[in-house]
């Protein structure tokens, strides 16, 4: 069984091609800008049998085309790595492309086995500076950076995702430092800059939670383009989502 928050069909922002996205319930980070705070607590959501998810994936296969497939996101999907491994094995037996969107903070033996049946990793690096990372997520970034090293070691194709939050992740020195680190990794295919948005604020209100970034402005086009140009010094392909 896997505990899911929701399922999205015909997704175009979570990996290559047309994708079906399984959003798993539960997360070990508490990012200040999280747009889906209702995915954080593991005990909510709905449990699905592996066979049910495989059936859903196979039914959508005609829409995937040559590049599409299944992406598991969250929440943090690696919290359920053991059962995800069972799902991915069945998906690969059906020749379905598999992708994981993760914060990279979990690297257990089950996760390593899961990565063997994973075609692509979308690695969310929240901040290069550890102190700022803790302020932003509640956790240190050493495990994410160790995960990044492991992905290079096993030559796993990786796209890095970086959310541009004004006042938190838009410092040029931090962007340069992350770029320099990524330039040394041979498996990084792409970097996606994700603009900050506050579309999830209503969820915080409904849950009775305080949204900490109420005064944070949205990115200017100039700031996004500047970050893109900096990253392009180090990464061969950079896009603004």
C-alpha cells in the first residue's frame, strides 16, 4: 500500500513529456513557502494498493508518448521508499518511465534499491547555505547534498529544482555557490528555477496554520532572469518554470 494525497493526470511540469503524477502523503521538511501544507502530515490522505496504481498508470500509457510516464512527488515520496520500490518494479516491467521528485534527505538501503528502478530524479535543493536552509525548511541541508553526491556516483540522470524566494534564496552569492557545486556533477542534465508564489495561503487558513511569508513579494522578471544567467555559467540547461 501507498498513502497518497492526490493524483494528477496529464501533468507537464514534473518531468519530461506528459506525466501522471502521484502526490504521496507525508513530508519531513516544513518549508515556509510550501504550497501544499496538507501533504505534510502522514496520517491523512488515502491508501492505494500497488495494483490499483499500476492499473491507473497503464490506463494512461497511450498519453505518455515517447518521453512521458509516472512521477511520484509529495510531500516527500522517499518516506515510502519500500513500497514505492514495488510500484516502480511493476511500472518498469510495463516499460513506463519513472521519475521521483524529492528533497533528497533520505538515503536508506530501500531508497538505493528504489533508485535502481528510477529513470530520472528531480532533486529539490532549497538553499546552498545551511543556516538559511534550516531557517527555510526546519532541517539542515547536509543530507540533501550527500544525496546529490550519491546520484552522481550511480550516474543517475538528475534535474535540479530551485525555488526563488525573495529574501531567502535569491542571494547571488548563494546562487553562485550552488552553481559551482552543480558544475562538478556530471549527471546534472537541467536546472529548473521555480518562481515563488503564494497560491497555497488559503490552505494554511483552512488548517488554522500561520503562513510565515505573508509579506514576501513575488519575483520580478529581472530577478528570475538574473538567476538564470548566473546558473547558466555552471549548468548547461536552465529554464524558468
